[in-house]
């Protein structure tokens, strides 16, 4: 009864808003869309795409609850806002949510300075993208959406020289091969302007890869929550990436929490990475072929593999991390010279708390641990 009453109140309130603020499609005010004219009886359109085609540049479109089986192509700067509760409370109910469901893209943003916010976007997991932001635009925002069941939940490509700040924030993304996938067609070269992209406070679950960054420069990944993945945050061939204060809990086979592959000058700081010990994992944090990265103040525990793994890397700093109760080593270096490992704490790891096959070529100082390899060369005993 309470749920029914609450739904009736929400629907009634939406209808009141639409009645109280009628507008036309001539560019003045907000354009309203309602698939069946039940929640917003004076809505001008039943299709989101039709409203986009009628809207002026810089316009605002409000989409009332309903089911919209269409791909929405955004070819001009617009703010498109869907009705419904916060992403965590969404269920896909078209009586209370604006639901876009299609076997193709949900949204395809070709313009700059656009925002897609407040939608439920469902796919069928066969070659689909929930929200696709193309390299032709910049300064776009994707926020407060519930995106489920796609090959890629949210994709943003960077390609042009004009790079105003973009934002992917407060989304809930589930059951995708890639939750968020970002790629720069120009690559991370020093003469390329940083992407100025922020990915923050998203909740991603049951995605094969939670967040993928390729060939990027100048991206901040902060405060996201990821669960049940094979690759949590996967950064490849990028530079100046900041991975900050994210919470990750692995659940997939051979899972890795945060991986930096052939990267330079990245920062991994203040993250919590947990494994489910009955769910195999490669490493909490893995640097593979990367250089000049900082890994600091992270907490890693109960990974099936290593807490922190450096393989074929050099000139990195691993500082003030805690790595406990992992199924292999707390911190392990494989074929990785000229690194600095300072003030870390590693305890109760199954094989070694610290292991380094190039011990003479690395600096280990003031690390608190109990077991090391080579024996007696790394650990300062005590917690």
C-alpha cells in the first residue's frame, strides 16, 4: 500500500508540474516529452528524438515517465533531463521513470556542451552502447543515469583539439562488458591538450571491466564504487591519470582491482581494494610496464593474488600503502628495477609480505612486514 501510494504521489506531482508550466516548442522555456500523455498531459512530444529536432541550441528538454524505444541522437547543445528517482532507487518502472530501451544506442551525443541526466537506459547486451559521446563534441556531462545491459554502458571518445571539461558522475552502471570506456584518438602525447575529464561517484557492478581508459591524458577517476568485476579500473597507454579514493571489491575470476599498463606519471592514491578470498584475483594494484607512477596510501586486503604487483616497471614510487591477508605476496616486484618502496606495511600474506627478484636494484626503506624474499633484506619487523 505504501509503495502504491508513494508512486501515485510521484506521478501526480509530475503531472502537476507539467500542467503548471506548459511551454511551446518555439525555443522559449522547457520542452516536455511524454510517451502517452498520462503523466504530463500537455507535453508537446511523445518522442525524445522529435523534441531534440525541435529544440533550439542550448535548450532544455524534460522527459516524463514512460517507455521510449528509440535511439536519441543529440546534434546540438542541449540539456536532456529524465524523470525519476536517484539511480540507486531505479528499477526500470516506466510509470515513475523515463526509460530508454533499444537494441541500438540509447543516446548518441554528437554535440558539445550537452547533458544527459536522469534516465534509465536498458540494452540487450548485444553490440549496444547505453550513452555514446562521440569525439566530435567536448564539454559534455553524463550524470544520474541508471544504465544496464550493454557492451559499453557509457562511452566517451576524445578526438578534437577543443577540450573543455567533461563530466561522468553519479551514474549507476550494471551488467556491461565495459561500464565506462574512454579513448583519445589523438593519444596521450605531451603536445596534446589534456582531456579535462572527471569520472566521479559512479557505482558500477557486475561489469567485466568497470572503467577503461586508453591513450588518455589528464583524467581524474575519483570516489567511484566498483563491485564484481574482472578488471576494476584499467588504464592503458596513458599519462597524468589520477585514480583517487575509489572503493573496489573484486568478484570475478582472475580479477585485478587497479591496473596501469604502459603508463607514465599516474597517481593512485587513497583507494580501498578488497578481494573475496574465494574469488581468485591477480592483484589489488598492478603496474605493468609503467614508469614514473606514484602508488600511495592505498589499502589492499584479501586478494587471492598479490596486494601490489609491479612487473617490468621502473622509476615508480610505492609509498605508505597497507597490504594484508593476500593469497600470494603483500608487495611483489618482478623484473622491475629502479623503484622506491617506502613506509609500506604488509602483514599476514600467504607467501611473503614483500618479495623482489631485483632487490639490489630497488630502494626499500622503513617497510613494516614479517616475511620477505630475499630473506632479511626488506622487512622492518613490527606492525
